């Protein structure tokens, strides 16, 4: 039986989609294709050949080389504006004919591996609104920020175009506030939070069912049927880190040890460690990220006290809980509460 997940060296990403868009943008910016493709074992004609697939490692190398070679800090945002609706016919047609944000997000959810092969979009509803959380499937490494900037811009730009207005999203990012924050403000808006526990964008629930002017119900329905048929012929697999994070979330109150996780995956602890290194991570880093995200959600979204959060996550005492929270976030739980309350309208 084959693996139920994909890894960095598996050919997965259609070269004629996002990679071709990035190559075209780089050319428009004056970057020679051969310079961009150096070391990737790819030729320019690969981006015009149906069926050519890149591994995640090749795609990430391509992104990093483009980002390093081109001046300024706007490449990811410009790339994002070109990404959606894209040139995958079923996905693009479903989006173009969508009648509301709810329908557009349903397309993203169904076609996630096609629309966003490196970052998994996870949709959930909170008191603050509808959230799209972006989770690293495969270990994006140095390209993670680029990917987040691009895919947040892509979804923002798409729904603004479809709704014929600029919708009011708010954004949270794990990384520190960058020196070029003005690019975020130009392309995403001013509702930005950095050093957060997750990478996510949120919009009010009142936006979900407002009618969009380009709506074509029959066209949307037919495109969704075609998309479903395509996906049935291409069974979905999670990325390696995505698979591990999902398993840790299922056991969030008592995370398995590395040895227990390795046994669950039918591999040795040494093999699991090696695979994690190849995917730019470690087991402790992954456990910490999942528990930090869960803890922040308990406090932010469900209003848990320190005692309630510590009990839920099976900390032995409050001191250990506070120490772990400070290690994860760089702040105490009280400082965290003050921060997100200050960012909330009326808070």
C-alpha cells in the first residue's frame, strides 16, 4: 500500500499553473528564464507542456530564486494578483460564476490541492467571522512568507473582483512585522497582526451571502460537477507536515511522543526525524505550533481562563502553562489578551 501523504520530492505541482504564472511575471520584470531556473533541472518549455509536474522542492527553489533575484518586496503580492481565478478550467469557471463569498470559499475548500498545493486552506467559523487559516503542507522554509503573501493576496484580489468591491478582511501572520509592511497595507489593507499563533485571514459572517454581480448558477453548478469528477480521478493526499499536524490535533490534549508517532506511521523514530529535517521542521517544533494555535484559540475564541486552558491541554500546573505560553508566543497570557482586545473594534 502506498503512502497516504506526499513529500517534498514527489511530483505534484502542474508546471503550467502557478509556476508558469511566476515565470511570466519574472520575465515581465526583466529576469531571464535561465537565471530563474538555474539548479532546478527545468527548461523553459516545461512550463508549456501539459502533464509536466514539479516537486515541492523544485517549486520552492524556483520561488526563492525569483524572490532573491528581483529587487523590491512586491513580487509575492504581484504574483498573488495573477494567481486566481487561474488557468485550471473547472476551478476558474466555478469561481467566475460564484454568486457569493460562501460559494467562492466552497470552491477553495473543494479544490484546495489544485488551488493551493503548498498551503492548506482550513475554513472555520468563529465569533469574529469566517476564517481561512493557511497551514504549511510540506515545509516551505524560507519561501513560507512569500507563499503566505501571495495566497492571501490571491484570495483577497479574487473576491474583491467577484464582489465588485473591496471587502474588509483582517489578517494574522506567524512571522514578525516586516520592514516593508507598506506592501501589506497596499495589497491587503491595514488590519494586520504579526507574531500571531497562526496564518489566517478573517471576514465578517455578514459578507458570506451578499449577492455578487457575475453570478451564473447553472455555470457554477456545472463547473462544480466537473471539478468533483476531476478530483475523484485524482485522490487527495495530505502533505507530510499537514498529515502530522492533523494527527497531533486529534490528540491535542495528550500529544503522542515522537516514538509513538513513528510507530503509528510504521516507521522508525530515526526515519521520522530524518523526514522532519527534510521538511524543514522537527517534532518538538510541530507539537509546539499545534499546541500554541490551540491555546490561542481557547483564549481568543472561546474566552478560556488560564486555568481552563491549562486543564484542557493537560498541563500539570499553571506555572508550566504560563512558562510554555511565554515560550510559544514571547508574551504572557495576560499580555496576549490585552493585545487582541486592543485590536478588536470597541475592545
